[in-house]
């Protein structure tokens, strides 16, 4: 595949990703993607065989990158507090490059998972969850995190509060991913009540 064709394919994926994130996968048509790209609908089929192939490529790329980031964190940071900090940080950083894919994953995973082609979504979700649970459980066992915490519940709170940020996070805004992650970690680990 030539460089120009790869660039055009990446451009089409970005356009489709934005539309899927904004309008939803089911309601976005191939024609709308083609119109936004300035091409005829039939021309889109020179790059992708279906709308499902487009969203599949978007989601697989994002999940592969996220999984690799999480694996790197766990390999490089065995201490639970450092691992938790890094997991939160790389999750926020992924919004800079994969914001649309994150929104698609949040909004569409349950719908897409009913189709055999997207069976991997549940598997990857379980893998990512195991990363977080493992860090929280190790931290609890080591006395780094409170013993009275219900780890699955803590994980759900962290997961939901981190990933919902994709709805308001602006990669071009005044606060970068690292600053937002640091503030989030301060709230998570130290609370918001001033100590007197």
C-alpha cells in the first residue's frame, strides 16, 4: 500500500471516527462519511469493504495502543501507587490521540459486542479491567490502599470518572492530559476536604 493511500485511509478513519463519536455508529451512514471526506460513497469502498470494517479498525487500533500502554506501565512500575498513577495518566493521555475512539468504545461497545466480529471487545475489556484490579488488589495487600475498600467498586468509580472525561476534555485546551491526571489523582488519593 502506497504512502498516499495509507494517508488517505488514515484521513478517512479520522473522519469516520469523528462522525461515529458525534452521531453514533448506527445512525452514521456511509454516504455521510463520504460527503465529509469529499468523495463519492462508492469511492469509500476502495478503502473499506463496510462501515463495520471502519469502526473495527478504529477500535482495534485504539485498544491495541491502550493495552500496550497498560502492559508497559505494569512492567515498568511494580509499586501499586506508581502503577495507579501511571494507569490514570496514560488513560488521560490517550484522549489526545484517541478521543473519538474512546467515545465510540464507550457509546457503542455494548451494541457492537452482539456481533461475532466484535467479540474481542469483551475480551479486551476484561483484560484492561484485570490490569486495574490487579494494581488495586496488590496495593491493598501491601497496605498502600485502604483495606476496607471494595476493589471492584473502586475500579468502577475510577474507570467511569476517567473515561467520561472524553466528553469534555479538549486536547487543544489550556490543561493538558498530565495536568488533568495529576489533579484527578490528588482528588482520588487525598480527597477534596481541606485538612485543618
